[in-house]
C-alpha cells in the first residue's frame, strides 16, 4: 500500500500523530498491516504496543504486551541516580522489577564501566530486558535474573545503587488511563492500597545494598509521606525527594 494511503487510514483511526509515528517506523506497509494497526488504534492500543518500540532517555527500547511501556516520568529516576553517581566508575546497579530494562540500561549507558542486574518475576519480561541489552551491545554489562522483591536470588551480591519503579497503583484507582489496560497488571497494581511492593523492598533490600550505597524509588502522586514512613520505620535513612517535570514528587532516595 502507498504510504500516503496508509497514513490517511491510520489518521482516521487514531489521529495524525499516531499515523506519522507508525508510518515512519514501518515505511512501506502491507494492506493487512495497515488494517491491523488501524484496528488496534480504534481499540485504544498505545502506539508503542503497535510498533513494539518506545523511546526512553533518548534510547529506543523494544516493548511488548508483557512489559510496561517506559514513561517519561520515570526518566526522573535515571536523572536522580546520575546526579549522584555520574562520575563514579564501575558502578554496580540492581534494578528491582526491571521490565524492559530501560532504567538500568539507561544508567549504565551513561556511566563508564557500570554494570547492572535486572530482577523480575516475569520470565517474558526478562526476555525483553535481555533483548534490549543485546540490541545496545550491553550483554556483558547487564544480566537479567528471575526473582521478586522478597527473593531476588542474588546469592549475597551487593550493589552501589538499587533502583526500582515497582507496581504502585491501588486496585480501583480511577486515575489510570485507557492505555494502561494494555500493560501487564503485574507491573501496575499492588495490594495494600498500592504499597505492598514498597513494604517488601523496605524489609528485604538492606542486605543487597553496600553500606555507602543508595536506594532510588519511583512513587505515584501523593504517595511520598506513606512510602517515606514505610522505609524510615524499617531503618532506612531518608536522603531527599526529587520532582518530575510536572512538579510532582516522583523519586525518593534512601540509604542504609
């Protein structure tokens, strides 16, 4: 199909912006591919899930239905780490709930000699993270292993930095947009009003962090006080809170 025909069909289905991204990504498309993409747009599927790509921190990451699409707000998490560790060589990073691997990979791409381990309970997400690391020629610097916030299977290994964007949405939260329904629920929702993952990290992550290391957590809007309380009551020292571009507290930083 001619690209202008594909663009017209996709524009009617999902708007000019979506049509431009899809046609630029694929170039020439078959009639069936255009029909399939248009149908997905009409059903509210995010463009990233259609083209299997989402840019994050200036890097194109592969994504699919088994991973959370990287969000711009999460770039604040990367910035927080680089603010503290940009000049340190050989940084060792642990990414809890790694998903696409976008957080850990973005960090090690910006710090000389840095290495990272990404932990996730989804084996399918781990395959995506490995694919992204290899696509960026970081296979020797990034490892993806199966584990949870309670049992990360690290065998006594310790890290300079622990970073996590855990699931933190409470069930029934009406602020969740339509596009999120195409992300895996395991990466979005948590028990205890969205706090369950933080409770587990606060309890178990002490032994994974070096004595002079730091823990960086993404949080949802309005969660700062509750998450801070969870960590300080578990013996963590609060360092600071960092805001995203919208002025909302997005990252909390702790040490042991």
